[in-house]
C-alpha cells in the first residue's frame, strides 16, 4: 500500500499542466536527480515549447516542490529533482520491458548475504557490549575495527567498484565504512567523549521497525548517498527497482543499462554510457546487503534477481513491529528466535547471549561469559530472568534456570553486575530499549534528508550539504516586457516587410519565444535556435499546430532564409 505522501505525489503529478509535465519529464530524463545550473536550464529544448514557456513551467514546478534549489557560496543556484520524488517519476515516465530468464538457464554466482539490517543490528549489539574507544586521530582502534569485520556479513568485494570517498580510508575497510556510515546517518551511533556510543532514543525507535521497513529505509539511503554522481547511473539504480520486476525472477543486468526513453528530450545524454561492470558494482553491493542474488547465463551474461519483491519493499510502510511470537530456550542453552519476534526483544536477548547464526531463525546461546558481559552492559540476573520469563514461548528449562542462578551468584561475588554501560542512558533507562513514543514519526518517510547529523562517507552529491533555497524569481523576470514590442507583432497574423519580418525573428530568438509562420501555405509553429548573418539564415524547429499528442507531434528542423515564410505572429505566453 502506498503511503500518504506517495499518494499525494501521484495526485500532484496527475494535476500538472501538459507543459509542466513535459518539462518535468525532460528534466528527469536528462538529469534524473542530479544537479543542474541556470545555463543548463536555459539550454533545455523541450518539444514545441519556447524557452519562455520552459522557464514558466519550471517556475511552477519549483512552486509545487517537484524541483528544489540550493544556493552556492557565490550566489548561483543549483537545481535538482528531490530524491523522494524519483520513484514516482520512474513509475510514471519509464516504460520498461523487463523480460525474465528461466532459472534453469542461470548459474548462481553469488547468493545474497544475511542482510545489511542484520549487520547494522549486530554492530549495535557489539557496541552495547564493548567499549569502542577512539584514538587521538579520531578513529576507532584497529582491534575494534577488526572485530567489526567478523561481526558483519558484508565483505570488501561487495563494496569495491563504487569508489566511495571518506576520510581515514587507510583505517576503515570499505565494507566497515558502509555499515558505520549507515549507523551514523540514522543517528544510531555517535562519536562522543572519546568513544563510539549508542544513541538510545534513536535506537529505541529503530528497533520497533519491521525488518522490511529497515530494509526499505537502508536501501533508499544507500541509493541516495552511494550512487555515483551520474544521471545515467541513477536511472539504472531505479530501473532495477521498477514495479515490473518480480521477486525471485532473473533479469539481464545489461538490459537495465540503456539510458531510457527520451520522448521530450531533443539532445542526447551528456554522460558516458554505462558498462556491464558499472551494473556489477551496484548489484554486488545489493547482493552483499541481502537484496539480490547474482547469476550468469551460458554465454557469460550477467543476471540478477530480487530476493523479495522490490515494488512491495519500496512501497511498504515503515510501521512498527508488534512482534507477537516468543523465543524458544533449549536445554542445551541455545535460544531460537523466529523472524516475527520484534527487534526490541531480539536486541535484549542478544545482550545476554553469544551469536551462533543469522538465518530465517536466529540462534543465540547463553554462556557464563555472555551473562557476565550482559551484567557489564547493565543487565543483572534479576532483569535477565524476568525478561526470559516474559518472552520465552515455552518457559525456561530447569537446568538453564539453575545455571543462570549459579552464574548470577558468581557475578555478585566478583562485583561484575554493578557497571552500567548503556552510554547516554538516563537512570530510568537501565538496560534495554523499550517501545517508542507513538507520536514519533522519524521513520515514516525517508524524505529528502539534507545532511545527516554525522556521517563517515561523503555523499557523491555535494549539494546535499547545502541549504535549500526557497526563494523564487518574479514572473516579470521571465515574461518579456510587452511595452518594448510593437503590439501588432503579438496580436496580428499578417505579412510584414522583409526587414521587419527578420527583426521579428531575431526578437523571438532573443526573447526565447516562438512564432506562428506560414510555410508553403500551412500555418506552423516555429521555435528559432540560431541566427547566421552572412547570408541571413535562421534555424529552428517547425511543428504542426494541430497535433495534440506526442505520438502525432513531428518536429522538422529547418533553416529559413529571407522571404521563405509569409504571414507571421510573435507568440508570448
């Protein structure tokens, strides 16, 4: 089901005037969500629209928040379609033929790992249990980083090829940098007072989410932050997620690389054509993060398949997980946690145990050391016993309960149950994150993020660090001053003296306006592009004014000399 903002965007898109929709389609096709400046805006050529019409439509798009602006230090503006509009534009404007490939024709090359949400979760648990001290250079200690490498399933090969930029690249391996950057960008951790600390408020809210909601938010954040600064690459990453894709079906990666249709775009893309290796780099990341599998056909062609339905993933809600199921404590001290157990419960269980495996069923194990570590993290025997009594679906086996009691007594004698390590937690927080405030909406929509409060990896798009500029130009700065133009030029359809006719043509070119002219006895729309003086020639595009749809609209690029048209009229919107 679409969220409220998605529905509002769909309605807003439907209500755009045809000229506004054409300009938005053109901007999306050429730039995706990448930035462009006033020079590129002025150079836009949209079928049948003069420069003035494009500028007026663009102004309306900014007013309706389909295009955002930021101001650079020297006052010049950069424009871009905000990230949270790109999915709906992909669905509205892209027409993909996503033919699937039979599974029998594909050899599995790499299976998706346990998942980036699981990696983030396990790092959060590790940070809760272990002190992540920071060196004088402001980086985590080498041993701590090495331990994180054994905690996460993401590997260096999953991240290579994206050329992520970040400080201390000699210290943080790229896969560890990605996981830490995501934790920073969601404000789940922060470097404070010389160590890596949990943000308990943000953590509580995060743990109430469903796994699907976590996967959705992380995927969108990665698409926003890690996609190279290229319109072609951004289009490619969204085509992968198009609603025509079905989870479990194989698709050729090469078929997603084409720049796409350009029905309103009269100039080719300025970027380079993407290669199969470009596709491989991004799909390896998705596979390492648990979203896709990679395969190859008999001819060596690269394929991918989603492990879940991408449309459902990206269109789902970010609602909290109530988690009705309980965990199962085995006599051998293993704890089995079904997938529908809430992450809040799972996090508390992880604090008291050692992790054995992450699969459909997560397996932890109670040990003397894990109980001691939980006590160090602020969770004593009494709280631990109460927790397992409440959440164990079949109760606590007698031998496990007896062992917990014995270990608790040993901890009391050594004094290891006194230290509270939930950094930043108020005394009332004691050990485990609880349920979130029902009024909190921090993860309802990914939205347009601006700059996270902290991060490790530098976003490929530098404009994300700039403040949004909501000021709009006055419409009089776009529409020509009619007082400077003879009124008959815009009012009367008639023939003019040769010198006046050329003057009107030059005036239209200067104003980025269009004309109506008679060519070979037919009344046509003419948009001038370029003027030549010796001999006098003006080139531009001719359109049949009676064509209404894009399919009927044909453009003829012509070069007109003096006297090659008859009646005319200057058209000012």
